[in-house]
């Protein structure tokens, strides 16, 4: 049996693979604490659930417009302006089956073999695989813990060539929690102005989860003259604990949104109609509880940072956003050989994490692993006790 050349260029998601392995071990009766997946443990808000029940009772189970219902595109525009400071028309919004699909559509609709895509490393595991599937080339740009894992203007300038087609930015970032300030983005914008062929994908899915104060900054707002080549991706999965409902939204220039919609019409058609009704309620309904969730995540972050830095051989900077810690385990590499072996050792000792190599850690000399602190304090405390015991 043959598979396509495009599919042969990519690997399965290693975060999902570790999660699947943890589930399989649980099914065998093993006690496994999973810190491998980025999924809030809070229940989906009641007003969102009620909106979906109402949609079901009303029989809203038919096709919608491919780009999303008019109600959700309007609600998304409200979200972008209220929460990100980005004013867009509903016609500039595309609704997809998750933020991952939005990113896939954007890159598939614009990339060709011979194009380059700049991705700051460490990166979210799907970015390079989507680029490779398109036939374009991944160009890693190293970032470092000492700089908050943020891409510098100098590093960006040095990486751009005439073949560069996209820059992928994620703030707050997965797996590092890297968070760009307005000044950071303005400095990157100065570089981008000199290279009009470069589009920018700004992945802001974790925007509500910032722990360093201030207002969330995004490139299309900080550099409005570049907005015609910026796609800003958002959604409700992380912010409103709606991961399984699969709704992502993307806002950008109408030429790009139109191209993505044309592709989506053949990939999936519209996103789930019932999930869209829930997303309208998420964007238009109460938002105050998000502040409480953020403070709970902040407390979990602080617990994790203290626990990690107390274990010999491990260390982590304090992440400014999202719900991940990128843990440096370089002192343990002579013992384990590589971070994949370390990850398997911890899994055998009851904790599922993801090796840093899955996130391109090798491109910046980083060996260790990522944990998600989207779990309750009792599980986190028990997980770190197991990690400490496993590493003695």
C-alpha cells in the first residue's frame, strides 16, 4: 500500500501520541497522571451548554454557510475588538473546525514548493508538520529561555530571504508561555516592513491567559499598516474549555479569508452548527469568570515552577502565559541519553509528559520536556512527587 508523498513528509502529533499512550496504559489498569495535553479541566460554561441545547431543540442541525453562521462571524468580530483590540468586519472572519484547521487552511492556500516558513523554536508541534505537508520548507529560528523564548528583531532580520513566505508567531506561546509585548511586536514590524512578501500568522489562541499584567498585544494592532498581511487566529477551545467542540476563528484580509473559505468548502464544509451556537454564547455571554480561571491557572503555574525548580536536575523559567512549563533537563541527559528516553522513564513511573524534542528543542540546544498545568493542584502535586521519586 502506498501513501502520498505529502503525507510521508509529516509525523503524527507527538503530544497526541503521548496522550494516547497514557490512555492505553490507564486502560490496562495503570495509574497515570497526564500532563501531556493542553486541555483546561474546567467544565464548559453553563450558558454555552444551554445555548447548544437550545440550538438542538430548535433543530439547528443543517448545513450553515461554509465560512460560519452570520451570528458567529458577528460574535467573532466582537471578540476580536473587545479582547484583542483588533477591529474587523464579519466578512474578514472565517469559522473552522478548530484553530488547527484555520492554520492548515491558511498555509495550504498560500504555500508552494520552494517557499520558506520561519518558525521560532521551540514551537507547537503541528506548525512544522503543516508546512512540510504543503511542500514548503521549515526554517527554524532559535529562541532562548534567557530572552523569554521571544523572537528578536535581529534574529528575524537574519532569517528572512526572498523565499520567505510566512512568519508564524504564537503569543502566549505553546510550549514555552512566551508572551510578546507591544514593543516586541513593533520591533518585529520594523523588520517586516522591509520584506513585503512575508505574511504573518499570529496565533493568539491563549490570549486570555497572560500573567504579567497589561493588555494583550497582537501584531495587526501594534502595526496596523501590516494588517493586510496578518492572519490572527483565535477561538474558544482554551479560553472557554470547549476543546472537543472544535471551533476556531481566523481574522485577516478578505483575499486570504476568501482563499481559506474556498479550500474549506472542499475539506470539511462548515464547522458543526451546534458548536457554532455555543461559540456565539461564549463570545457574547459573560466574560468575568475568565478572570477567575486565569487566577487559578496562575496559582497552578506558581505551584509547578516551585516544584520543578526543587527537583535536582530540573529547572524552568516562569512562563508569562498559556498553561505550560518548558522544563530544562540538560543535567540529566548523560544519564538518559536523550529527552525521549527521559519521557518514557517518567511515563513508566506514572506521569505522561512530552519531550522537548517534539517541539523543536534541538534547534535551540534545549533538552527536557513540557508539562501542562491545566490540571488541578492535587494532581499536579502528586505528579511532581512521582517525578522527583523517578529521578532520584
